[in-house]
């Protein structure tokens, strides 16, 4: 995401042992390499599945590279999202960094010549053999920066998808039945509202709000609709049945009290913490929260896929990219290799991540098995629908600001869709 976080992008993928992987081709035309330092940036929380696994990868890297130190800098998703082009075009570029996938992010940087072409390295190291065709959608970009074909510019070592997290203790406390259908989900939210509880954790200032809306639209969509929107395979109409349903239902949910109007200014972290603290019964968001909830939530909670839909937000995970100006590219490639090793992949899986190259038998945690099984079910039915901010540069900010207006009542669904159409049409590359 993610889209703000992960905020995240989706793809049809494979089963646990196969899933995602990419490549890295190193043109060694960067500045002089000291060979003794790997500068690494990422924005995963230390106790998230990725944060835990990558910290272990750093230790493994230093163990297998005597005399080499990893200089890790934790960055914020928004920080990298907004400053990547400027930083990567300077002498301050790291050797390897986590970056969001999609046309508007990794695609844009590849088009600007700021990322290393990883194609040859992927073939040399066998990364291409570990990635399914679907996952490659967000790893390859053509000369126009459009995902799905062309050279490899990133390597995801995990997968991600969205789900409904729910607080079982709060459901029991308020006598609300756990839902299995969309009708039951809305009925449950009505019961919480009747008891004075806003059921949905939300973040209007970042990605969570517009991901709710996109998921509602996906209930009326199919794969052709996703390809039209994300890959420009046809004319995208924001006033079609799916987008109209999404916008109107989201606005109705605000009016019904499912979404608190005060959440228009909150961030994703606020929404996640409200769930962790047991204040919000429901949060619809991504698997990137899973490990953190396991570590911090002190109540009984569970998950389920968004009901009554064939599509949900998801994809291969954020990408490891190697900046064009990286000074130690070979070290960066070695680090990517380590994150793809069975040791790190198995750890990631047992900590609540969705690994792409783990041993299925090595995943022993029951919740982790369920998480991975749900992902595999989505992948097998081609149910991963990327993320709404991916198609065009700057669209994330438009989605945030316009969805905030829906929450506050500053706009109506029809005007909201007009604004999205205008911004989208301006950003779509000329065919």
C-alpha cells in the first residue's frame, strides 16, 4: 500500500511454495563502491512480519559478508512516497529500498531512469523462476512506466491482500453475531451503531478510507473492469455501475454511522491502534497489519475475506528496488537473495506474513496457515485486484482528498466520481 501503505497493488499469484519473486539486473554504472556498506531503507514496523524477517535477513547478511555493515534507516511510507524521485536523483540514494508498486510509483521511477534494470540479475539468480506470471504484473514495467510487461525493476519477497479484521471479544460483549455474508456484515454494523459504537476503524487522511470504497466497487466488478482501470485496457468510466455503487454505498455508510465523520483527518496508524486498543470492532485493511496485531492485540480476534465478492485488494508485496545511483549494487542483490531464502521466508510466514518461497510444512502457526490459505484461495481464483491509487501519478493524493470530502459531507457521490474521472483522464498515458 499499499498503498499509503501499501497502500499499497495486486495480482493473481500462486500457491505458497511458488508465489512471487522478481529479478534484478545490475548495470554497474553507479558511483564508486566501497564494498563495505549496504545502505538499506524500508518502512515496515519492527514487530510486523516483514520487519522481523528483514531484521533477521540483515543479521544473516552481515554473518555471510564479513566486514560489511548494513546501515539501515527506517522511513515512513508517506515520506518515501513523496520524496523518492528527488532522493533517488541525488547522491543520497540508498543501495536498496522498499518501494510501492504500480504505474504511479515504481512505474514512474522506472520511466524516469531512477531504478536499476534487474532483468539480467533475475535470470542469473533464478528469481524469475520463483515468481508466478500474475505476480510479475507489478514487477515489470514498459518504457511508458506501465506495469505488466517490459523490464524487471523490483523484487517482492512477500504477498499481501486485504481482509476484515474483527474483535471477537467486542462482538460477544455487545451480543453481535459474527458475519459470514455481506448482509450479515451490514446487520452487525447496524447493531453496533444502535449500541453507540462506530463499527469501522477508518483513516480518512490516508489509504484506508478509499480502500473501503474501492472494495465496495469491486463487489460489482470483474477482471475486465480491473484491467480497464489499472492497465488501460479500454475506457474507464467512473460513473459505471461499480464505481457508482462504491461511492454511494460509502457515503451511505457515513450517514448511517458505520464510519465516524471525525475519522476524516485520522491516519492509518490511528486506525490500526484503535483496533489494537480494542476500541473498534472492525478494520478492513491489509495483511501487513497481521503480525503487529498478533504481537500487540490483547484480545481474541479473527479475520475473514470480504464477503460476497470475487475480488479484493491485493498483490505481490512492495518491491525491493535498487536505485540507479546505488554504489553497492552487488551487495543489494545478495541481500535480496537472503530475503528469498527458505530460512527468512519460513520466518516471515510464521510471524504472520505471506511468504513467496517458503516450505509449506515449515509454517506451523495456525493463524499463519489460515492467512496463507486465504491468500492462496484468492490467487487461485484470480481474485487480487491491485489498489485504487496505482493507475496514474498523483492519484493517491486525489483519492485521499476527495474521499475525505465524502466523509465530511463536503461533496456528493456524483461530484466525487467527476473529480476522480478528471484526475484519472489527465494522468492516463496517451496510447
